[in-house]
């Protein structure tokens, strides 16, 4: 196979694998959120699902990058993540008691958090000319697809019931190790295909490897170092030096608690606290022939909002893989600002019903206008959230790509620094989701109380 065709084949395999890593690694979490109404008893705030679904993930993202020493063992991580995901979903499917289901959700959350951290770090090892942004871009696109696939999949599986529907979804994690061990090309494969870059010079890489991606440039250098030279490992002081400038530069655009606006806190407060209360009368076929086929009971509104949100998240997270330019760094806080306005609008609509009635003043006209406006703002919410995610990680992953040390140990240190930095900011979105899960429960209760006080009691029936 010629170099150009070999290179194209490798790029295609890389894109497919990272897309699958993003999709499968996050789809179970989305299924759990989409199934929130079916997993908890009637009247239980849905925010408890989000809380148990995000706390283990946050703990992993906070501790793992700082506790890890030396090279990353990608193979062991991926096998462990697959095992925890399968076990978590099996527990959710096998038990009807709420506490056991929350335990299963926590296991799946732990796997999701460690998996996302792992694949973000793995993406930094592919620095070949022409593919430096592909791994991250397609992983982000996959995480967006996970939202769409998870929401859509549960829309289909929910008719089978929790046990069978969730049980079938527990088979999905096996896709990740299959793709990693049998499809994903190594960084050295790109060197063999003629994609030369200083990061992959044979002086540092030695003989081209045919091993799994865990034997990336950093792994080979460490192997060479072990034959006589000292190994490389970042100290806690090194990690603090690296993470300190990232806090305001990137984490602030996602979920820095010192800012007035934080995109994921607002986003998931909307999804878990406000969306469950955005309930309207079931549309009549004679007046709404299309919508009436989608919404057949008041319990269908929440999955519908999730489906709209996840669709737009997928589109916005795919922006870089589709070839669109990344958002300039100075504009990273903009999505969070827009999220704040969306949250305020949807909060007031749920609490007070601020959308004016239709031209005839009939209740059906009023409901129709509200449904359309809510769908529109939830779509904008998804675009903002997806844009904040992919652009922040893209900028971190592309810092200092032009700076390459000529010393093998110094180069290994650069590799570990890049892996650490992209892993360190991964806690930002998870911290925002955790904050939202704490806010969602009282917000949902208040909004339902406000609706009852003005004569709307639909929220009591879901």
C-alpha cells in the first residue's frame, strides 16, 4: 500500500476508534439520565440520579491525574473501565430497590469519568502532521453522539422496561476494548506511513512498534530509559505549576465556581431541575398531527427535551471534526453567558408561564407557543454546552505543540505534561454537573410548587 493510501487508512481507523471511544464511553451515562423518570419512584426528585451519576466521576477526575505517577497504563485502564461499566448497568437492571440502582449508577459513573480522562490523555499522543486534532475532535464528536444515541436508544428501549432495556445496554462497553486492541493504529504507524513530525523522530522512538497504542512514544522512551537512564515522573509541584495557569484560562470557561456564569452548572440545572417541570397538556391529533405522534403522555415531554438537547450537543461537539475552525480562546466564556440567559428564561416560563398566549387567546394556542419556545431554547442550550466542551479541550491539547526537546528524557517529560494538563481540566465540566445536581432538587421542588399555586398540577403526575 502506498504511503498516501496507507496514511488515509490509518486516519480513518483513528477517527472511527476515537469516535467510538467518545460514544460508547458516555452513552450509558446518557441512558441513565434519559431514564431518570423510570429509575426512581414517582415524586422522587430526578436530581438524585444526576448526583449519583456525577460524584464518582468527579472524584476520579480530581484525584487520578494528581495521584498517577509516571507513564499511563492505557490497557489496564480500558479493561477496568469496561468491567465497571458492565457491572454498574447490570446492578441497575437486576435490582428494583432505589439504593441498589444508585450504587449501579455510581459504578457506571466511575467508569465514565476514568474513561473520558483516559481517552483525552490518549489523544495527546497522536501528534502527527494532519492528525493532531483528529483524535480529540472525533472523541468530542463521539461524546456528543453518545447523548443523541443514548436519548434515542432509551426512547426505544423504555417500552421493554428497566430490567431488559438497561440490561441490553450493558453489552455496549465491550465495543471499546475491541476497537482499542484490534482497530486503533499506534502513533508509530503514522511514522511508517510517512507522517513525519519531531514528536515521532526515530531517535526517540527506536524501532517502529506494532504493539497496542499504550506503547506510544512516551512508552518507548520510558522503556529505553529503563535500560540505564532514569525514568521520568512528574512531582506534585510540577503538576501544580502546570495546572495553575489552566484554571482561569480554560476551567473558568466551563465551571470555575468563582465566576457568576458557569456553563455546565447552568446546563445541567436546566436538564435536571427545570426540564422535568416543563410539562404541557398532551397535544390533540386534530390540532397537532405531528407533535401528537411524538408526545402521547405527559411523561414524554422530558425524554423529548433530552432528545432535542442531545441532538444539538452532538452537532456542536462535532464542529472541529467537521472542519469548522475552533472558537477563539478569548470567546470561550460566551457559551456560559448564553446559558445564563437560557436558564433564567426557562425558569420563569416554568414558574410563571411568561410566554404570551396565541392570537385567539385559547389555551391550546398558549400551550403550542410554549412548547415551540421551550424546544428552541433547549436546542440553543445544547449548542452552547457542546461548543464549550470541544473548544476548551482543543486549545489545551494544542498548547506547546511546536516546542520539542532534543533530549529523550526531556521529551518524555513533555509527553507526560501534555497528558496531565488535558486530564487536569477534565474535572471542570464534572464539577459543574455536580453543582447542578445539588441545585436541581430544590429547583424542581420549587417550580412544581409554583405551578400548583397557579392551578397547574401536571408536575404531580410524573
